[in-house]
C-alpha cells in the first residue's frame, strides 16, 4: 500500500468519525438510557472520537512526509487537530440545544396556565414536562422532582440554566419563591419576549442570507464586467494613443 493510499484511508477515517455522530447502542446500554441522563455539554463518547480522529490525522501527515520530519509534523498535526476538533459542537448537542430553545416559550406558557389553574409549582413543572416531551421536558422533570423532594428554588431551577434564553425565567422563578410575586404573569411576559427575540433573530438571519446569496453573484459578475466591458475600451484607447 502506497503512502498516498494509507494517508487517504486515515483522513477518510478521521472524517467519518465526525460525520457519524451517534455511537452504536448495545442492548445492555438501553436500560441505562431509560434513567435520567446527567447534564453534559457533550456526549461521553465524543472525547474518544476526537482523540482517534487526531491520531489518524497525525498518522496521515507522518506517512505523507516521511522520516523524522514527518514524525515531528505528524505530532504537531495531531495536537492541532485535537484542539480544533474539540471546538466543534457535536450534532446531537446542537440539535438538543436548538430543540430546547425552540420549546422554551411554549413551556413558559404551559407553566403559566398550570399555575393559573391552581397547581403548585412542582406539579406544574411535572405536568408540563409530561405534556411537552423532548430534552426540555427532561430538565423540567428534574425541576419538578427537586421541588417535590424539598430542594430550594435555586437548586431546582438551576437545571434550566444551560438552556439559551432561560436566564430571565430562572430568575423570575427564584424571585417568586423568595418574595411571593406572581409567577404566572411573569412567565407569560417572558414567553412573549422570547418569541419576539426569535422573530427578530429569524429576520436578521434572512437578511444575512440575502447578502450571502448576492455575494457570489457579485464576485462572478465583477470580473466578467471588467474583462468584457472595460478591458476592450482600455485596449482600444491605448492603441489609438500609442
């Protein structure tokens, strides 16, 4: 096997590790997945996959360059690849974050409705978690169980802090438990604010997309205009002058 083929195999393996974002779930692990999973930013298997990808990149560089220089460059490439890959957000984590952010306004509305119906905060959180489903429901379930077991409001609502945009909701819930302020009204107002922010972000993204779509057209049109429109004129003028 030539060096190029071996390097291509190593780089292809490293790339496939990033494309395949879910590990193989064996039957012995499925029962453990039924229990509430710990709150992690990244899956437990992600660091192992990063190390393996960095090692394959190091082997590929070492094989292509060869010799002692290739070994040194391979080590540097492995370290650089490890650091760069650790900055990449796994697709499962990104999908979870986007789903939680999208469900947060609806969860606030449902919590406000349950509280207006007279249910206590812990039962309201559990009821919303059961009705909502998804990753945000898991966090709300932890909130309700913590409150039902006698935990403080700060401890319970801290389960929602990793969710983007949940800071005002958590703060309102903690203040309500300390001062007795009405939480349902604050939740309704927060849900409206979250929807308004999401609409503004969507409009800004649409404007950026329009600019990015026009940019390649401009990059292609400008050289063509210069070559087809300006260059013949300049050549003709220079020909008459010279």
